[in-house]
């Protein structure tokens, strides 16, 4: 994310040797890196302590979720501008969405958000000068929580072209057989997996639904009959998710609560037409251009969209080509430069005038 006007230093528990001469500072010696995985709390404390020790070298700080509150307070006491990253909606919004989702299934909420943790987030962000929000849905949730819009920076996430050479693969089954719909991620209530499975069951498509990811027990309980269908394939783990993208025809993701899911970027980079909810669109998918953006609980529209994509290869091609072209502007390099510009702009506003 660095550029001519912005130098970045990353303080981390540990990193690969080739990164040490760049912008990374290791808090834990390389020979002790295995302990970072065995005792993560100790590694986090070491990283935070090393970060605070280096604080006088920085003009501003950027903090990713997971830090301790004492770090925030220390930075605030030093009057350093604080940029926070929020990867999901405000926990008050997320809790409301998830409580309703589990209630609709007749289940007790299985998420970990509590009234106390939501209050803790509200307290944390009170220390922030600016908050990066990866989509308008996230930004809206913080505005609703009472955060000044002057603090909120709408941004995006991105994808790495080097990681996905699979996007150049030719589909082995293109144009000759049934349509393959793909879902990648934690198969959970939060990501709307049950809604996709129920719409799939009612759509009556001559196709295949491929699910890649671990499964929440609530989904297995609520959708066992659909999961056992011959036209539904579940892969708990994939060492090559790029291959799954390359072999699919449509990406389907009716998530109920998100920030800006990386799988959306990855699927679009592979030229997949998108069938997503507003949360899953992540500010990236354009309705009727890159695919279809449909409210997650609008079952009839999901059924219709599944059928439409299944029967119309020209529509799939048109939306997929548009999605692929759009991703040229969302590589991590370009996204990083845009984010750096946002930081520099706000730092310039704070510069003293003599």
C-alpha cells in the first residue's frame, strides 16, 4: 500500500525471511515462529508490545481487527491518527441480522456476538480517527451505529492475479452439458447457504450445485435432505480453489452478513457471472451487468435467476466477461494505491498550517 507519499511498516508476530528486508518487523524471532501457532495469545502480545515500542517512528497507525484495547488507548494517548479496518458490518447490525436468520430456522443463535462484544466494538471505534469500510453496506452499519460519516472511508478489497493462474484454464465442459453453480466459503447461516439450498431444491434445474467449505452444524441439520441430492456436491476442503472456479459456470452466494467477501473478487476474476445478495456483492457486483444482485430472502427471484442462468449460456457469457474485465481495477496493487491515497489525503488535512 506504500507509494511516493506514504511509507508503510508492518509489525507482525513473524514473517517469511525474504520479507525482513522490506517493510516487515518481526516481533517473534524466526526460530521461535512455531510458538506463534502453539500459543497465539503470547504471539499477539509480543507483536503488540513491539508495535508500541516503535510508535514514535510512525506518523499514523493502521490497525486490523483483533488488537487489544490497551493498544488503542496507548496510541490515542500519543495523539497518533488511528485508521481502523472493519472487515464486517458493525456487530450491532450483524447480531440483528443473524438473530433473525436463526429465528427463521427455529434455532437458537449459534454466533458469538453478544451485547457485551458489541459494546466493546463501539468503545474501540470511539478511539479511531478514521474507519475503512469495504462496502457501502458496512459503511451504512457504522453510520446507523452513530459514527460520524466524516470518519468513514468507503473502500474495497481486492485479489491477487499471481495466486490464480487457474483463471486462464478452459472449462472442460463448456457449452456441452449441464450448468455448474458454485458456492465457496463457510457453509453457514450467516452466508445464507440454507437459502441457496432451498432455492436450488425448488428450481428443478438440470444442473449441479457445488459447495466448497466447512459446514456449520445448523446447515446440516436444516438442509440434510437437499445435501443428499445427487445434483449437490459438497467438498469440505479444496487445496486448489482456483480449479473449482475454473470448472464452474455461475457463482451463487446469498450471504446475509459480510464486509466485501474475497470469494466475490476471485470468482469474478475467473469470469464467472454472479448471483449474489447485496452483502455478497461487496460493492463490486453491478446488478444486470456482472450478474444479478437479489435480496437473500427473495426466494422466488432466486429460483427464477437460477433457472435463467441455467438455460441461457449467452447471458452467462455476457455477465462473466463483464465481471472479468471489472476485476482489472481491483488487483491488490491498485486497491492498495487507492487506499494509500485516502490515508495521505486525510493526513494532509491534519497537517499544521504555519
